[in-house]
């Protein structure tokens, strides 16, 4: 599958569209995971994490071999320290997200990820000196309120593995913010797509000893390959491309669509029925994102004119 060009000429609208495609692909993780065998879901969380990361690394490696004329390994090495930092961030996200998903519900996992825009905005402001418009702060605040409403109504019934899963999930938005700032800081001189391969490889190697002995059936392997290729490898490459055009806080804000889409797919395809509070919070998030992107698109058109 061809990956869109990362040319600086990419318009704001195309970058937003590509990021929405990435969130749609990311959002299938919960519903696909719920269709794995019950035994694998209950006791094979490290095996699930291993296979998904392995197939993601395999997918990106194949892309690098074709697109870099066999120089995929050189491309990984050429990333230097920024590429290594990005790779470690990807590995953290790949591992923590899947472990969290096997310990708690899809909605709970995604709710924790929703602090990403706030963390990314603060880190971009501190490290990059990025100027963040008032409308974006308002959108982040509104989205946070919506997600908070979803969480507050469910918090009273949390406990046991659910709480552990949500604590593990906190590593994802923190690593994502560091990764986005790294991508933005060195985007003009480093090719960061090899870092996605590096993240998958590190995650797979780290979880392999804990994944043995394997218990996946052929059907499970097929579903995990689907996740590795199209839920992880491809959309993460999309994010690398989008980060060349959009600021870190806008990328993180758009990524909140995964919360809404993921909850919806889990509802439709895995019978994880969201509460009224979850639905209301999702509507608030969608409205905040839509208004912010509408204003950003108008501003980009005015600047171009």
C-alpha cells in the first residue's frame, strides 16, 4: 500500500484528512481484540502485544525495503538520537496500549489517552516555544471536559484490573507527547518512518520472553496480523507524515477522534455498550474538534490568500 507523500506542499486540509484516516485505523484495536479467543484475552496479554508489534515492524520493514531501494537498515541508523528517542516512544505506546486494553474496557483505555492534547500542548510550549491560539486552548479544555464527564460517571465502578489497565494506559499519552515534540523538532533533517519500525521491533523483543509459550490459534494470528499491519504500522506512518505539516498540539487534538471512533466500534462490534455519559462526552469532543478545525482551515485559507 502506498504511503502519501510527506512533501512540505501538503495542504492543511489534506493533512487533517490523513490524520482522520489514521484515527479510524487506530480505533479498530478494541473491537478486533475482543474477537480474539477468550483464553488469549485473559492470559495472553503479552503474546497479543508481541504479535501486534511484530507484525507492525514487519509491515514497516517491507515498506522501507521497497521505498528505500533496500536501504531500510541504513535509514534506521541515519535517524540518530532523534530516531532512537522516537522509536522508544513508539515502543512504549505499542506495549502500554495493548496491555491496558487486555486489562480494562476499550472506553476506559481511550479515555485515559484523551489527556494527550493537553500534555502535547504544554510540552510543545516548553520545548519548542510553540504559540498556541486561544481557540485551540478552548478546544482542548472543551474536549477535556467531555472526556472528564465520560470518566467521572464511570469511576465509581472501577477497581481491580480496570484500575491497573488505566494506570498502564497513562504511559501512552506521555510517550505520544514526547514523540510528537521530537518529530517536530527534527522533522526537517530526520526521516522518522524508520522509527516506527524501531518501535515495533523494540516492543516485540521486550515482550517476547513474557509471551512464551505461544497459545494463539491460527485465527488469532490472522487478527493480530490485521492489527499490526493496518491498525498500527500504516496509521503510525501517516502520523509521521502529518507531523511535518501540523503542529504537535493539533495532531494530538485530532487524535482524540480515536476515543470516539473506538468506543463506537466496540459498541457496534463487541457489545461494549457505552453509557449515556460516554455518549454525551463523545458529542462534546466531536463539537470541540469540529469547531477548532473549521477555524484552523479558515485561517490557513486566509494565509494562503
